[in-house]
C-alpha cells in the first residue's frame, strides 16, 4: 500500500511539473490561434486551392500548419475546402499538415523540446503534406468525374461561416470564444491525458531505458511508428508524451515520428479520405505519412548527431524556461477553462436526460 501511494505521488508530481512548464506556451499558442481565427477570412483560403498544381498543394500545406484545428475538427474543414472546389491534392495536404502541427503545438514544442524540434516539426509537416498532395494530384490527373461529396460534421467543431460585415470587436469576441471555449474544449481532455501519460512515463520508466534497452536509434524509430499509427491524439497532447519519451532516452527522430504520425493517422480521417477522395487517395495519404515520417526521422537523428545537439529535457521547477509563478497562473487559467467546458457539457447532458 505504501509503495502504491509512493508511485502515485511520483506520478502526480511529474504530471504537475510538466503541466506547469507547458501551460504558458499553450496559452500563448491559443492567443496566436485566436488572432489567426479572427483576421484570416476562410473565404480567402478557399479561393487559392482549386488547381491541381504544386502551388495549390503548397498553399494548402502552409495554410494548415498554423491553424488551430484538432484531429477531429480538421475533417469538416477539409471537406469544406473539397466541396468549394479545392483539388484532391490540396485537400489531402490540408488534412495532413493541419493536425500534425498548429501554432499552439509549435509554442508547446519550443517550451518542452527546445528550438530545434520546434523548427523541425512544422518543416516535417510541410514536407509530408506537400509530398502527399503532389502524389494525389498526379494520380488524379487521368481520373474523370468526382466522388459523392457527403458532408462530415463534428459536434464540437464550429461550422464554416463568414466574418464579412462584422466589426473588429465582434470578430475578436468570436475568436476568444472559439479558442478558449470551443477549441480548448476540444483538445483540453486530450491535453490532460497527454500530461498524465507523460507523468506516468517519467515516474515509472527508468532513465535512459529506451537507449539502453532498444539499442540503435532505428529500433526506437520503428517502435514509435508502430505506436503512433493506431493512436488517436492531437498535436498538442502528443507533445508532452514525446518530451517524456525523449527524457527517457528516445531519439529526437523517434519522438518526431510520434508527433507526426499520431495526430494524422486516426481511423476517422482515413475513412473520410477513402469515402470522399477515393481509396487511391487514402492509400497515398497513409503511405506518404509513413514513408516521409521515417525518412525525416532518420534525417533528424543524423542532423542532431552531426550538430552534436544535447537535448536536455527536464520537468523539474529549477529548469523552467519561464518564472514559476507564470507557470502556475497559466495552469490555473487553463484548468478553469477546461473545467468550465466539462461543467457545461455535463449540465447539457443532464438536461437532455
């Protein structure tokens, strides 16, 4: 009983440490996401993605990288692009780059994994999504006709609407509500789960376990691929898990595999791609993510070794990159918004019952 309580205390302390360290970066990313949401009209996005060209694919990839959409929310957004005339390649690129990274997950990556991984992550998402889009467009050139365009919806994601005619104040108000109520409600539970998993890994897995037990880096890369493929986790929630794994000896390339594959290969997205864009597009979608992620992971490991980078991952308070009081305040704010979301959700469910 004493041993169980000791381990439980260790898990709580490790979870608390990583949550305190990560919270300021999550808040910063959410604020940046709100600015993007308020002042970049969706209609402007749709106009440039219709052609089966490299330009449309590249634009779709670049548009998707900073967008604050969860793995679930990207589905209706991508289908809106498809229904409004975006090419299969551009839609595929958007479906990959958007869940793999976002402005808040990049900020969180910087806070937990450092500047190298914060730069590498969006570049890897860009390469993977652009490659998949180009391959889908190439396979689509000889095809005629279009598949049925059924509308996929997600109960927690906002429908596409125009901000035209609204004042800046109303746009800001709407963006604050979207980011701190809808978006944080979507990803809040997954974030808490990610932090809890990181606490479990930090508490129970011995230091340097993966490096000593798995041997060469390529073994851990393949292991993270196998783990990440069936996993359903958003970009932000996967970040503390990757940080905890690197803390225990996983190579940066292996951690990157989890960050890329985990958010982009859930079954819901694959089924929608298969039904809406065709089975060939779905096959290219999945194969490109796997192959590109592996190649990028090995390249990142080689680059890190060449540059002799030392990844010091620590969740202890003395290694915080921001003052402790800011971390605690940010954590309290985040928990308040997440708790409020679930309070409202429980109230609605109670009323319906």
